[in-house]
């Protein structure tokens, strides 16, 4: 197993971190503890020492499972993390209640790494109002939290604000080769690096989307490394950044654990040539999966008043975020300017410099939206 040393505290952290948010489940949705324990044991025996849980994973049950699963191992031989969900707190007092509950649920005296969960601008304002940082900082001083950080889902300017406001030991961001530009993970990573804050990567495979690419894109990768899985490219991409402390993978099957272990044992950074090949695959992925609308608005005077570029923008964003409710909501905001209003007159076809078959794409999106309802 490859390890990264956090200079500030000397922690040797495995480059592969185990995210306990997608553990194997039984038919009734409960964690399949026997199978999940086997995955933890396999990871631990292979050198993984970073285990990540949160208050809401598996309806709160990930915490107690993980605590139990790790109990048989020497407490100093692994790092366990947990997170404060400020959006689940109705009052300031809930922060204290949840934190103490988490220690109990995990059966630990301290958390090695502790994060304020999923910060954005609003949640950060709530933290400031309730002195959440100060509360957790006190726990850090008492040794109940060994390293204090936050996970983040918002824009780089908000990240900069949070980074500059307090003393953080680490931060967790969504980083993968798709979001590098799309979610501006690049700027986020650079902000952390500039401030010497080690970066923990979440969603390296973009929720599984980068584990299976269109055939043409997969061929490009397979030609260079026929024996490597498609997901392993995504993991290696993230792990190749020097300021990354660990790459979290929410593993559900033995196959995924074995594949990730293979990638992170005798880890090799992506070479320049491999980076190039990965960009080629990404280009194919984008061009075959997304509608290449540039929002030039040449088509905006549609006689049926369809807001074509907005429909396409929502569709493309959905291809990235994979959230059907999000797509349905955004399409509904278009009112009578949605894709379903296209009458197929074809007037837009010659106006589109990208040669998009607009009525055909609109019809597909209408069909998709209907199937998601
Ligand atoms: S084909 Fe549809 S989208 Fe294009 S101009 Fe006609 S009604 Fe509008
Ligand atoms: S003309 Fe084509 S590229 Fe331009 S906004 Fe319309 S669909 Fe998009």
C-alpha cells in the first residue's frame, strides 16, 4: 500500500481511504454486516488505515457498523473520521448532542479526523452564527479531535473564504478528471495547495460514472493498459496529485476493494503520456454523452418559444450530477418554454453552428423526463 505522510503530524495515511457510505446491504436495505466486515478486513489486512463515516450514511448505521468492524484492531493502527451535519441541527445545542452521540456510536474516545460536513455558503454562515468551529476547536485542544477539517461542495470563492477564516488541518473536496474543469475542482485543489492544507478526495469515480465509459473511450484506455480497470484510471488520476493525502472510495463489493488495492499497491503516478490518453478518453466521453451546445443562442427565436440552450444546459448538467429530481425540477422552471413544446418545424436546424439535431434531442429529453416522473 502506498502511504502519504502528513508533515504536520507525521500521520502515515494510506493513499486509499475506505468510505463507509455504500456498504453492501441486505434486501431490506440494512447493512449486510457479514459482507461489509469482510471488505473492511480485506482492506485493513492490505494496509488501508483511513476509514470514513458520517452521521447520515446508511441512515446513521454506518457509524456503529464501522466502530464495531474496527474494534478488533489496535486503535492506534487506523484513522477513523466522522462529520458534523450542521443542516441536521435545529439548535446550537444539537452540535454538542450529535458529536457526543457520534463518539458513542463509533465506540471511540477520539476521532483522528473530523470534518464539518458538506460546507457551502449557507452552512458556513450557520457555523459562524453558532460558533461550530470554536466548539470543535475546543475538542481538538482536548485531543478528542486530532485533526479538524471540512468537506466542501460549493464555489472556489466560498472555499477561499472558509480557508482564510480559520485554522484547518485538512479539507475534503470532490475531485476527478471530469470535475477538474466542470466543477472547477482545479481551482479548489489549488486553493488548498496554496494554503498547505492537505486534500482528501471524495467521489474520485464521480459516483461510479467514470467506472464505465462509452466503448470508444474505453478502447483508448485499454490500448495503453489492457489489464487495468477503467475505474483505476480515475483513482490514479486523483492520487497523482502531490497534495492529496488519501483518495476515498465508497466500496461495496470485494471486486472493487481488490481493484482499488491493486491500483494503490505499488502505486504509479499517471505519466504524461497517460494523462494525454485520459484526456482523449474524456473528450470522447463528453462528445458522445453530452449535447455540444455552446449557448450561442442563434436558435433562440424558436416559433414555439422553446428555450433550447437552457434545456440542453439542464440536460448536460444532469449527465454530470445524475440527479433525476434535479433535472425534473429545473426543466419545470422553464414553464411553457420546455422541450415538450417543440412542434418539430425544423426552423432551428440551419441556425445551429454545432449541427445539433435540435428537435431530435428535444424529443429525447422529453421522453427521458417523462420516464423519470
Ligand atoms: S424544431 Fe422545435 S425547437 Fe426547433 S424551431 Fe421548431 S419548434 Fe423550435
Ligand atoms: S444554436 Fe445550437 S449551439 Fe447555439 S444555443 Fe442553439 S443549440 Fe446551442
